[in-house]
C-alpha cells in the first residue's frame, strides 16, 4: 500500500482481455478505491494513467456486456420442463425453473427463499424476498406469482409437488438431494445455473448462452411481446434503472416488430410463386428462363392499385418494365 497505478493498469487490461465486462472492471476499481481511502493512502484509481487506460479499454471493448443471457420463451420453458423426469431431483428442478420464470427472480433470490417466505393465496403465491442485489439493506420486497393456465407449466402446482417431497421442516425452500434423499442443505446460485443449462441441453436446446438469468430475461421479453405495460414489467422484475429494462428487452422486441426488412420480400413465408420473364420483350432484364419472386405483399399492393384490373399478361409486362428501369 498504496497500489502501483501501472500494476492496476496491467490488471485491468488483463481482465478486459479475458472477457470481463466494463461494469465488472468498474466494480473492481470501486473496491480498490474504497480500501485505499479507508487506509488513508493515495488512491491509484485516481491517477491519470489509470483514467487513460480505462477510457482506452472502454473504446476498445465497449460498455455493453460481451455475452447476454439468452431469454427463454414460454415454448422453450415448456420444452425444457417436458423433458424432465419425475424423480425427486426432477420435481425440484421443475419447481425452480417454473417459479424462477414466473417470478422473474434472480438466482440468488431463488436459493435464498425459505419456507416461511412463501405465502399461499387463492390466486397464487406471494414470495417475500428478504434481501436482494438492489436491496442490500434488507428492506424486503414482495413478488407475486399467479397460478398457471396449464398444469404442465403451473408454478404453483410445481412448487406444491416439491414441498410434498421436501417436507415442512423449517429452512431453505430449495435444498440439495443426496442419493434420492432430500436434505436441508440450501443450494447455491451456481447450482441453479448449471442445472438450467443441463436441462435445456437435455431438451435439445443450445445451452451456450443459457444461464440462470435466462429465466428473468425470458420473463421480461415474453411479457413485452404479450403487450404488458412497462410499469407492470418493471414492478415484477424490480429494475431500478428502467433504461436497462427498455434497452435490453423492450426495444429489441419493438425493433423486430417494426423493422423495414419485413417489407423487402426476403422472407420465404411471403413467397407466392415464380414469374418467368417475357421472351417477347428485348429490353426486359427478365430473359427466357430468368425468374422473379412475387410476394404476398406485392400482390396485396397490386390489388389496391389501378393495375389491379389489368389481365395477368399486362401485369407481367408492367413488372418487367419496372425491373428494366432499375
């Protein structure tokens, strides 16, 4: 103490090259700054060389996370759950997946739940989150989970099945299982992440980008696609920074819905058939044997234009002239 600014620059560069996100590097700098201030020594993070290196790393690698978790859709959740066996471990894993997806909880919040944190109501469940990433002081938050419309994906029924196996002994809600024997030892967040990836791959999905956050991200994305208002999604996910919610989940879905590439006729679902070029017109770019796509959208626009009343041969000549003028 104090730390060498050049050593800190090398440390940050090495971690950035290893794939650590800019937010992780900022957190490391915050910790280093705090330790130096507590000890009353010069802060290396405040040096000009460290500031320059941090700006350079930001320009080189960007501020966005390198690899976002893949949001799981409802169909994918159904596929994953449908491939799980009915053993004790399978019943527990099914309850974790469905409850995590329906509640949009973080993995740390899921494994921190105790039996006393679950309150049954006629319409579903109330989950008491005693402490979380955004509630370090432990003020507590309540998350509601409604009953599912389908028995196979009902989080309330899945949790009831797991509790019947676990028993009502006070302790963690989700516990480890040793040789088909349910223990009272709580799970870690890493267990949830590894379990979800393994279950997804067993169901035939690519697990490369599937993490425990895929449940939370999938809830937000599926809700946005279903037209759920932003305030309701924010209340369920408990994001303090709404820009994260909007930029990561809402805007990508809006972009897919409003992209102009839908109108280019590139999608195979819009293809109606082939139209052959007219051999009688020498100035047409559609010579004998050359073919053109005609899309459903083009057909609809033609039906509302004056050319809609023309015979098919005339429409073909108009299309050839349009192509020749390009």
